[in-house]
């Protein structure tokens, strides 16, 4: 079973959605036959390398929320994360471009370290408060996931996979994807949003049983 997942490393619901998928896959009878391809989707393709504002300040300004409302939203996400073993530390987050992080993830696509690298990037951003536009941070995450240090350094120092990241984003646009996370199972069935674990397991079961295309687990992509 092939699952394509569009997400951004600066999106807390994407981090939660991926973790819920991992938990669901562990409960899925055919979980050892599930392969996930991580595709790029920047929430803000024009983001600078670093923003001076905190996440709380940006959310309050963007959505007209009070500090109390922002905190309540973060508290809710933190609680949901705890349910699946995911730690959010919103006070430590450093805002900035995720483009190079997506390039790094693309470099690992289809390899045995892809899942570990993606998980490491989410943890660096949401748990450890690292700046994902910092190549030193990305290099450390790559090494921890098992990538060769020279390969990681050479990739980051070049523009490798820049076109691939843009291609993922263009494909998302062509498919009408406007929000993430966004899952597509076997190229046929779409699951938008960070669905709960039970819903994800049900979707995996239905997709497996109905892979002839007669019925669908979610919304058809074509």
C-alpha cells in the first residue's frame, strides 16, 4: 500500500497527522506493507530564513486572536500530541523558511531513512525549538537519521532537489490541495486533515479491501 503525504514541517497538524498515521499503521493488519512518500507543501513559500516574531504573535496577528485564544489552541494540540506520544513545545518554536528542510527530505525519499528523517525534522521544529532554515540544524538531523554527513553537507550547500520540491507543490496545486496534512492512498483515495487514529485505521482497512476502485476510503483524487 502506497501513501503519499503532503505536509509542512511548520504545521502542527501535519506533525500530529503523521504521528497518528504511524500509530494507525502499527494497528493495521497489513501495516508492514505500507510505504509512505513524504511530499512538500510550504504553508508560506515566501517565508524569510528567520522571522523575529514568536508563533503566538504571528497567530494573534493573522487570525485576530487574543493571547488566551492562542494559548488555548496550543494547549489543545499539546494534549492531542500527548495521546500519541508527540511532544509540542510552542514557546520554543523559531519561525522561518522550511524550503531547505523539504529539500533534505526529498533527498531521503525512497530510502530507508526517509521516515526517520521526516520525524526528526518535525521533532527539531516542534519539540527542540530548532530553526529549520539553519543548515547546521538540518545536517545534525540528517546525521541522526542515518544520512552520510558528506552527502548531507553537499546537498545543503547546493540547490539539489529545489525543483523537486516545487514539483510536489505544483502537483498539490493541480490536485486542488489547499491545506495539509493531505494523505492519498494508492493514488486513489484522499484523506484530508489530521484524522484520529481510529478513522485512519478504518481508512486503511477500506482501502486495502476495495483496492479495485469500486468503492473508496475517502474522497477520490480523480
